């Protein structure tokens, strides 16, 4: 029985690391990560050998070296990854013309027009992607987008997993709440404060309670853990902004400490933009002081970017325009006016400008 299994979510396995292993087979079987080699760099992708040591994306390189001293670090090459991604999507297009590209290594397909058994279809796609690119991927199949995405992460790597209507919500009950699409860090922390850590506990909360505490998103969460998600596959997706914003456990009163955090935010934002294959025209800095006064500063670039150096230098310049006279409780860095990354950036500021007395 097909059970309206019209959504197929594909997720390439350890994409950046897998591409590097294809280029250099000697890396296979060894713990390896792709990312910045400096101590302040972060991991963009860890292969499955490295994950056995607890290494994962967005982890600082210095921490990765502590957990796995013999880890191999390979610098990122986004031009190479985009080329491979294009090859994968060409295979996808042979099966469906309704594809939502969620990032460079992730997509959702509408397969409602295909009569083939969805599991067989998934295996055909895996076979063809491997044949054409040498890459493996995991595929989730379900009757809506959020469950298909969840299923693609269920049996990695090289897995195919199906979530049917009669399996929900029971199959979700033991999952941590952050596995549910729409529950980010802030929502997770707020739910944890209510003593909610697993979906089984989340299912006990009423719709009025969730709407009161989380607004419209509360209703979305209520529905999704019950298998309700009416979204269609969108072949054109428009995102307005992407950023990092954090409230500190202890107020910060030193400008040099803010600069260090800003540098970390810029690297994380660059990683997120590149993962989604998008560029930002506008960089915005947000600062909230301990008296809750909030200041924002923005700069629009002549050429959009997703490069760490450009993002950091713009954010650094904006920070210099703020008079830090009171302790800071929140810092944010955002890229907006987004566009697809289909151009090569040729104008970078001189990175020597980072060597400023303000860093000391």
C-alpha cells in the first residue's frame, strides 16, 4: 500500500568529506574533517570515522584535535562541492521536476506523479547518484515534508526509511524534541525549562498552552508531532535573512571579548550561507545592553558575499561605530537581501585590516 507516500527527502552522506575522499582515496578509513585549519576554525563536515570520536559540524577545530589528536583536517573547496552538487541534482531531475533544493546537499522531491513503489524509486536514485558521482545518500519517504526529512536521518549512511501514517505519533515518542522540524535552539531551551525533553512529553502539552507560550509556532509544533504538515514542495524558496544571535549567560563589558565572539559568529554565518549556497548583500550587527537598550547597525555591500573575511570585516567595522559604555547581554550578526551563489567573489578586503589595536 502506497499510503500517500508522495514526499522523498534526500540527504547526501557527509557530503564535503565524501567529496574529499573521492579526490583522495587515502583519506578513507581515517578520521577526517573538512574545515578551517586554524585553531579558531570550525568543522563544516566530519566523515563517519571522525564521528566515532564525537566530532561534528560547527565544532571548533581545537576541540576536534583534543578529542581526536590524529584527525586529518582538509581545507574547504566550495567550488568543487557546488560542481558535485549540480551533478547530483541533475540525477534528481530525471525522476521529478518538482524539487525543493534546501541546501547544497539536501532536497525534497514530490513523487506523487510516479507510479513506482517509493522504496524501489529511492533505491534507483541511490544507484544512479552513486553511478554518476560516486557519492552515497540517505533517503526518507513519507506523506509530508517534515516527516520525510526526519526519515532521511533515521538510517544513515546509505539508508532508506519510510514513515507511514499508522506509525505516527508512536514512532516519534522517544525522539529528543530538537529532532522535530521547527524546534530550534531557543524553542528547545524554553521547552526544557518546562521539563520537556522528549516528544512523548511534548505530546502531553495542549494546543492552547503551546500557542500561549510559542505563538503561531506553537500550533505548528503541535501539528507536526501528530503528523500534520500541509506544506507542498516549493521549487522556488525565498529566504529573507540568515544569522546568529546569542544572549550571554554573563554580561560582557570588554570590547576585545566582543571582537572574538564576532569573529566566531562570522565564521559560523559564512558556513551556514555556503551550506545553503547563498550570498548576502547586507550585513547587520545587533547589540543589546544590560539595560535592554538595543542598537542595530547595517551595511549594504556592492557585491554580495558568503566569505568569512568579508562578513567579519563588515561586522567589525559596524562594531567600531558602537560606543560600548555598558555591559552587553546579547550579540547578533545577520546577512540579509539574500541571493543564490552563482557568481565568483573577486573583491575581498585586505585581511591585514584584522590586525587592529581593537583586537587586543
